C-alpha cells in the first residue's frame, strides 16, 4: 500500500509518504514543506489506496461465502445479480436523475439500494416451501441479473454521449474518485461483516458436507443461508456503491486461497480478505500507471489478469476435478 501511494504521475519517495501520513494521523513531525506533495499523498492517493483495499477485501469475502452458500464454485456477486442491481441504480441516477423513485439519492446510494433490492429478489425467488434451495438461488440470481442488465441497457440508450462515458467507466469499476468521507462507512461495513462471516466459519465448514449432514449436526441450514445472504448483499452493496462493478475478484481470489490453504473457512475468510485487498491495490496501481496520464477501469484489468490465471489454475490443479 505504501508503494502504491508513492507511485503515480508524480513519484513520491517512500520516506516522504510515511512522513506525510504519520503527520496527518498522529500530528508528529513538522508539517510537509511541499504543499502540492502533501495534497497528492494525503488527499488523493491515500484514500484511493485504502478504498481499493477495502473493496478488494469485501468482494473476495463475498465470493468465498456465496460459493459455499449456493454450493457452486462459480458463484460471486455478479452471478447472483447483486452487481447488476447496483449498476441499474447507479445508471438511473447518472442518466435520468432517477426520477421520483430515486429522488435525493446520489450514485453511491442508488447503487447500494439496487444491490440490496437484487439480493432481496433473489432471496424471495430462491425460496421453495420455506426453504432456500442452492440451485434455485443461482437460477434466480442469473434471471434477476439479466432483467437488471436489460433494464440498464435500455436506460443507456437514453443517455447523452457524456453520460454514456460516465456510465461505462462506472460499470467497469474505478476508485479514482475516492474521498476521505467514504472511508469510515466502508471500513466499518467491511470489517464488521468480515468478522461476522468469519464467526460462521465452523457452520460454513459443515455446510460444505451437504444440507443433510449439516442438519444432522444441528445446523439450521435455511436460517444460516438467509443470514449469510443478507450479510453478503450488505457487503456487496456497500463496496460496489463506492467503486462500481468490478468482476472476477470474488471468483478468483477465494479459489486461489483454497488451493493454497484448504477450505477451512476459519482461515479461508481472513486470508481471502487480505489477498483480495492486496490484489485490488496492485490492480489499481497498474490502472493508473500502464497508460499515463490516462487511467484504465479496474474491471478491464481484473478480467485481463484474472481469466488466464484462473484457467491456468484449473489446468494445473487436478484436485478441482
């Protein structure tokens, strides 16, 4: 993270980065003599890197949990429709002002509402006779996702060229607009939900054995899935609301950690959060340095880096068979 803060259009020595950050956090040391450098490090890059780490951790943890909840190794916030719901909410505000239904909401708030609404619909449609069926959850998520995607495409047809550029950049994900006022809320949500989900580690491990085995061991499977889905929707909605729709993090990172340390969720979830944070910080660093002074959306790089790596893992690891 320190290296990511130091590298950019203007490179900043690591010692200066630490000096500026410690001065703002603790008040120690003299105020930076170069005001422009202080502005770059503290007001632009530090919140950006922190937000990238939080978003990466949140998406990775959500993917790990959803893959177990729906018993599908391909599950992630996109497959279950959460990301498409967030995208529709954001695009409505960007292009139409949202109308009366979204009056007073900004892009981030509308994206959060959209993600939670998608989660609620998937939750409702995934129930059968009072039970949450994994296959129905996946199918409901795919169907809801396509409905939101078609609505998003229709709204885009009404957009001006300027609005369309904003929409496309948001849909592909970015933390370029990170602000300090966003960090506290996202930090609290990511940390609290990650801790809560980690506390369910034993029950998630039991869920891997199947519903019948979990029920025989005293786990209320239906209630457990409901709680995990609610927490996942909350976490997904929060991070997508501030960074846009970023694919592949929730799919690739949990598998990489499983291949390394196994499927014990008590270790899997914390390490998935850590690796997801590091991964997205590095991707964001590449996004603003590969094509200076222009920036690439994060979604392009996560797919470009993630897809070949994931295919390599599939070919290399016969245990996935």
